[in-house]
């Protein structure tokens, strides 16, 4: 069996896999043959993070890869969250024994190629659930109520920026790996990933990096500012739009200061620098306004400190983070689960990368859910933001049709 | 020199902490678990920015009241409003909300620390303001927003107290450190 045949039957099998976009190398990495799977909750989170402080990957395939869900990250900040009616795991990390690099050629790094080939079973039968009408929550009416409540909170200075999430859901059986690559052809986002397990599946074309650590350097690249490519035809025009648009510009400023703050909790004094302020990135339907901010980590920094300082990522929540999370958790009724959590890998305390989980489909309990959020702005109306949300969700909702 | 930064759980507190740390030994404490013994040991108390209004933070108001003649006190944004409130000022909503704005402010001739009639570009995050007229025997408004005339700096002439409504910690304030430096270095 050659590498390409192995990959093909692996994708067609029902084995647990994770596929992760490596935007630096412009390829994909597939992880499988998991020897450890850790379901996280608030009681074992710190034990897990402390264990990772001492972990150092030696083999090419070795790492811990997985996600921290939104509810877990809130609990980590001592905040109360809505209870999830279904037992969705609050965070899961996997330790693989096989890594396949998907590029112009396919490379396999594995503990045992023989075991890998033996483990590949035949095609699974996909069951087709025909019911695929998309439901939205909250309704426009409820969204408007929350929106107007938050407007009052902004006027009273209780939050400076707040983002309400909306959930689109339907029932349809998805071929996760196939859909992921289909999506990547149209919308190749730098932080894309997919998780396929027997318990749940995730497809995400996240554009947003939360942080990368290389050595003692940490970099975050928050996105604040979105505009439709229907209205704007070039990157240059998008740049002008963001510069001239007061709302987008001020929102972005706030997030830059917020991220500088979060980095400052774990970095050496005066080491936090704005590397690149407000640059434009182009996607399938939208342009984004992005900044790069870096810092030098404290010596002996712990993973638990990094997670607590940085997660959940502020750009998708609002500002100031703690009080804004409190207001959100009071009004939002649907558990966010993976949405605005973080997915990434950990090879050592000096080598890790985590994103912000947005633009994602979670397939769980026979249900697909897509969340999107947008900010409450005083001179904006609920209906405008409701529309902006739909735009952000569009490339994913296309897959659920 | 020992500095105590009282954090009102803001997302800008640690930007301020990095600015302050070059002036002495800095400790950051959440507003709800500051011990009086820690306050007593500090030379300078700094009230951080934060969400809401001064009356949401009775413990911080109490610390201000107790230590305002004994320690040097600095307040940023909400911290400015805490000082104003402690001096009998009223904090009210402003018509235009400044979240993430970079604007000009101007000094007047009442400042002990800053040159008269000087303009600075500063970053701002506030929806509330000090209501005027504000009459205080010890405090002077020494900077104002160029656009709205809202109070931007409060300085005490009798005690060692200074509050800034804007954010010297923001990247929108060029040379933010010079504000802190001038406030810390000058004795009353």
C-alpha cells in the first residue's frame, strides 16, 4: 500500500482523525492512532495543564492536540455558565502515534506503519437523514431584546464591546473529511481544522490565531473588523473602508489594547510590542482587519497561566473580558460548546499554537450547529448585526444545505 | 518604592502594570481581595480602570477615603472617577461615548505637573464623565477634552493625588509613560 492509498482508505474509514491546516508550510497535517484521549472538565483541567508543563515531544508525530470548550474556559475564570443538557465534552485532547503530512506528496510519520495499515477498515455506511431545515436561535425578536439590553450596559460603561452569538442548526449526516476538503477548496483559512470521532465531529475554517509560542516568544493575531466582498472589491479598498469606518476602527483599537493586556499578564515588562497594526486579510466572502502583537514570555511561565490569561480569546467576546462574559452568560441560553473555545497543539511549553474556534460546524447528537457572533454597537441596529451574522455563517451554511 | 495596583477586573490593567513596573516594586491585587495591611505597606496606590461606576466598588472608595492624606494616589479612567467621587463629585453618562477613541486633550494653568495650554493625543475608553460644576477646595481639573470639554485630569494641590480619565496605558496614547513618570516623580 503506498502512502496515497493509505491516506485514501484512512479518510474513508471510521477511524478517529484530526486534520489541521499548517499555514506556515501551506499544507495539511492529519493525526491519528490516538494512544491517549483526555476528556477535560474543571476538576482535571489543572492536573492536565501541569502535566503538559513537563511534556516534550520527541517524535515528529508526538504532541497533544485538541480543544478547550467555551464553558470550560469560563469555569477556569470562576464564572458561572449555563448547564449543557447533553453531555458534550467540555474539552478533549488526543495524543497521536501517526502524523500524515498532506502536501504535493504525502509523508507518513508513525510508530508502526504495519499497525496503521491493519487498522484501516472498509467504508462506513452513511445514514442519510433527510430533514435539513435550518433553525436559528435566538429568534430575531429575542436577539433584539438582548441587543437593546446590552446597549444599555454599554451606555453605563459596564461593557465597552460585547458580541452576541447566534446558533444555526439542522439535522443532516455529514461526511466530515470530504466536506472539510471541499470547504478548504473554497475557503482556505489559516486556522482550519477538523475532528472526526465516533462521539462528535467538528469542521472549522477559523481564520483566527489566538497565539503561537516559539521558544520564549508569544504572538497573537486578533481579528476585529469584517466587511463583505460584495461591497468592496480589493484589499486596498478594504483597508480604506476599515480606516474610514469609525465603528470597525474603534472596535479594533479596543481589541489591540485588550490583547496587549492579556499578553502582559504572562510576559516580561516592556516586551509587548505591536508588530503589525491593522492589516487586511481576504476570504471567500469577506475581508478581515487583523493585527499582530508579540511579547517575551516570563521565564518558568506555566501553561495554566497562559491559558488563563489568553482564553477565551477577547476579540470574539468583547471588552473588558470578565464583566462581558458575565453579561453574556446571563443572557445567552444555548451552550456555546466549542464555539469561541480554542483548538490547537502542544509539543512543549516552547512550541504550541492555539486558534479561536469560530466558523465551525459541530456535529453532535445527530445535530449540526453553527455559531456566529457580532458586536453590539450603539449606532447600529439589531437587524444589521443579525444580517452580518448570516454573512459570516454563509460559507458553512452552504455545506448544510 | 512599593506600588499597589488595585485591579477592577479590567482588560487594560496589565498594560498599566507594565508601565508602572519600571517605577518600583509593583503588586497587583483584585479589588475584592486587597488587604489593608498590603495598602499600608505601599507608597503609591493606583486605582485601575474597570467596568461600571465608582459606587459599584465600595471597597475601593473606602481605601481612597482612608488613605488619601497618607499615600500618593493615582487613578486611571474608573480610577479617576473613584477619586472624583471620593471628593464629592458626581459621575454621570456622557452623550458621546468614547470607546477606543484617540483624541486631543489640553492642559490649563492649574496643573502642577504639566505645562500650561499644551495639547496631548490620548486613548480613551469611557462612557461616563465627571459632572460639572465640580467644586472642590483641594482638587483642580487640569486637562480637558478638546472636543467636548469633559474633564480629563484631576490634580490635588493639598494632597498627593492625581487622576486621569484617559488611558496612558493605551497604544493610542503616544509616550503614555511620561504621564505616569510626571505624576510619580513630583511631590505635592
